[in-house]
C-alpha cells in the first residue's frame, strides 16, 4: 500500500494532476482504496492537521516503486 497525507490549500491543479496520476497508478496495477477530501468525520482522537489522505493498493512493492 502507498499512503499519501497532504495539506492542500489551493486545489486548482488537482484535476490535471489526477488525470495523469490515475493512469500511472493503473499502469502499475494500483487501485485507489480511499481518497478523502476535507472535512471528514473523526470518530476518535483529534482531527489531523492534514486536508487529504490517499490510500493506494499495489500488487507488490516492485509495482508500487515503478
């Protein structure tokens, strides 16, 4: 799995970025397990100081590194 934790203040670049990255993730056998956007509901503990979380599953570490 690859986990991304982000602080995004200006999301204007995201549509173009996603168009490229989604194809790259798929090319290497990855699939998005979770993508969040702020706000989300925190059931326990403090709200993290991040705006977005991405969780991507890959078939192997070699695929993820590629």
